[in-house]
């Protein structure tokens, strides 16, 4: 029987393992941490009984993923819950802008028909488009016209898209979406993640996983075990020589793969992997709140995700600063109120609130006050409702998960080069040029997010190689 070892039980490692197990391969997943899941874990970070997502919180990519949605994960405990409003963006004057329903509804609320003109076509073709967009960049799309519509928007700098929008509110809403790519707004491809998040928000929503994001990885592991796969935790791989299987799959950052395989890797791959650049970091502040956050803008009370940062110009400035390695006075802050859609996360009137700021890679300062100040700016009185707090600075993220080098939660900087050629300049990005060895982490296409598509593509490569060897 063909055997495989997958190193790392993040969503991509588990997706690779499942794809291989579905093809009849005997799979063993080895996870360094005491819990599976990588970026999809949850814990009572602030208080017993409260469920906080440690990393990923909102799952437009999870619900849209062609691979995850093909799996019977509901039968293994995964349920999605949708907040009334996917995402909202409060402004200083007490107004705000929100991603609600389809592009038509949002455009009407924004009083900006250009929102619908820009994003309507990709919302309408979302189901077909997603298979192309969540694939490797360098290949022929199945629907070139739809892919082209998406590509034209994705390729533009965020600052160029902002010029096409008609008012400050829609530009601010777009800025919050664009900031997810963590890249200066005047550079090409800085609209890429925004285009996808907006289209997904309008087409399928931004759900949370009922009971916490760890339900995603738990359901995947449960399905894997039902297919005969094995998962071991607290089982770090420190020496590649201990790995003995026909297929060896790394759900790791390129630098870690280079260290493990060292001179067994072809020099070109090893050089790319050791030179792989990591991007800005997350500085996370989880709060236990008495009641709700007192948002001034009413939509905040119904929004699963909020973007705190003010105007387009202000967020553009904050993102430029963190990308240049400088800490802005007012960082861009993302907030998650998963409990609104999923009340099982709260206890005794105390609710868990998830937030993190973009800060420079390896930032060692204290950003907690800056994060709380952004809350107070749009929800005066927030501090008075905080009954417990848990802070995760960049160094703790790296200790928690070796893939988050310097606190980089995307497993690699989104430079143009790394967005197109990831993780090295090879036509097949998943193979390592070493027989039977593959990389499947978010450093490979299509990149960060809980969609499992990197793992699925990597496993398909491994299976194709296996078939051609057997032929
Ligand atoms: C704060 C934060 C917020 C985020 N928010 C979102 C969000 O809302 N929505 C979204 O879609 N995505 C979000 N993401 C991104 C998402 O979590 C990641 O892109 C995704 O988890 C990447 O999956 P992966 O399988 O490639 O790697 P990971 O999830 O990083 O998993 C890698 C696994 O490998 C293990 N490992 C590392 N080294 C070894 C070793 N030597 N031996 C064995 N095991 C090892 C790690 O412990 C880990 O479990 C967020 C991430 C963070 C940190």
C-alpha cells in the first residue's frame, strides 16, 4: 500500500491528507502542537466557558472552497453560522459602510452605483470563478472571460480601484477589504484579496464555524480517521531522516522545509526557500466583554467582522507603514464578533471578542493601547466593558505556530513576485524537485486562508506523480 506522512495538521495539511486517503493512500499526519488545526484552533483564552478563535475567524474561503464543500464535514460536526451583516466599517462621524447582501443592496446603501458595477460581475459568476481563483495562478483558467473580469480588478492597485468609487464611505469599505492582503495600496495586486473577499461576501457570506473555528479541523480529522488515516499530536518533526513514506508532504513555511531537507533539496529550490520573505505581523487582543461593544454606528451591533481604521487614506497610510517596518500610531484593526452568529461561544452574559492589528514583522513593542484606542474611537466606553483580556504579540504567534515567522500570519509576504511565483519559480509549485516530497502550506497557491486548496492541489500533484511512476 502507498504510504504518506503529512507534517503539520493545519487546514492544508489535513486537506492534503484527506485527498490522499480518499485515493487509498495510508496517511499519517504528524502535528507539533498538542492540538490539531494550525490556524483553525479555538480556546478559552480569556475566561472558562468562552470560545475564542485563536487565529482564523471568518470563513468566506471555507464555505466557498471547492474542496472543503465537497467533503461530508457536516456529518463530522461542522456547521456554519452567518452574522446578519458580513462586515462593517465604522467612520468617525458615527456613520459607516457595510457589506450587506448582494452588490445591489450594498451599492444602494452606499449610494454608489459603481460598487455594483465593479463587483457585480464577479459576484454573479462567483460559483464558477472560485474554482479558478482558488487554483494556482500560472495555469489556464477553465473560464477565461470570468477569470479576466476578476483578474482586471485583482491586478489593479487598491488606490486605482478607490478612484473609481464615488464617495468616502465606499472607499473606506473597500480599504478595509484591501488591507487583508497586507500590501501597500499603490502597488499592483493590492486589490486581489479585496476583490475575492467582496465577491465572496456578496455571493456566499462570511460565516463562522459553530462552536469555534477548531470545528473545521476537528471535522476534517474525524473524516480522515474514518478513512483509516492517523493523526498524532505533540509530535514535531525535527529531522527529515525520520520520515519514511512514499509521499512526504510539508504543511510548513518554506524556510522550515529548507532547514529540514537542507542539501537534499535542489539548489534552486533551497535558495528560493531560504530567501522566502515574510510579511507584516498580527498583534492580537482577545477581549471578554460584558454585553456588547457599544458601537456608535448601528451596523456594528449586527456585524460578524468590523474593520477599524477610518478613511481610505488613513488605512492606506497604516498599511504602507507596517509594510515598511514602521509601527503606525493608528494601526488597522480587524474585529470579530463571532458570538453574534454563534451564541454557543458566550457564557453568563460575557461575550468573546476577537481583534488584531497589523504591525511590522517581529514587532516587539506594546500595541494593546493602540488597539483599544481604535475600539474607543468607534465605540466609546468599550474599555469599561472589558472583564478579561488576552494578548498575543508577534513573537508568541511564532512560538505558537512555527509557520508564523515573525508573527506573519499569511506564511509569506504578498509581494508581486511571491503572489505569482510561490513558493519558488517552478511550473509545479507543490513539488520540491525531490522524489516523493511536496509542500502544501499557505506559502503555495492559492495562498493564505482556510480553504484547504493548497493541500488539495499538492496532493493531486503527488497522486499524478505516483500514477506516472506506476505506468
Ligand atoms: C490571527 C489570524 C487570523 C486569521 N484570520 C483568518 C480568517 O479570518 N479567515 C481565514 O480564512 N484565514 C485566516 N487566517 C489565516 C489562516 O489561518 C491560514 O492561512 C491557514 O491556517 C493556513 O493553513 P496551513 O495549513 O497552510 O498552515 P497552518 O494553519 O499554519 O498549519 C501548520 C501546522 O503545522 C504545524 N507544524 C509546524 N511545524 C511543524 C513541525 N516541525 N512538525 C509538525 N508540525 C508542525 C503547526 O503547529 C500547525 O498546526 C488567520 C491567521 C491568523 C494567525
